[in-house]
C-alpha cells in the first residue's frame, strides 16, 4: 500500500528564492529514487512565502531510503536558518485515491 507525505515549508522572506532553488533540486533527485512514485512541488497561491511538497512512496522502506539519501540529508542541513517555522510533515495513508 502506498504511503503519502505532505510537507509544508515556510521560509523567511529573504530566503524564498534560496529555498525554491534547493527544492527544485530535491524534485530532480527524489523523482529518481526507487520506490518514489510521485514528488510534486507546490507554492501557496495567495503569494505568502511558502511551499508544499506532495510525495508518494511505495512503502516505508522507500521513505527511509529517501530520508537517508545524500540529497535529502544535505537539504535538511542547508535549510535550517532559512525557515520561519519548523517543517510540518504529515504522513498519510490513502482512503480514496484516483488511479
């Protein structure tokens, strides 16, 4: 059964562009991971600084492999001072998912 993650990331105003650049890099690398079924980057439509990442993984092992990947470890180390608040990560299971 697939596992879904919805992460909300709110940068300080002066780091919006920096965060977007590293998130775009995360998209490229994360989509190549075995077990990653989807990795989408979204921006808040109202113009407030903030991004959301919608992820789908085949299983818990794929999530752990993502969290252990060099690009994820580097990303988390890099963004700490850029954030206005802690990253909000929700791990979800599907109820009614479109094919």
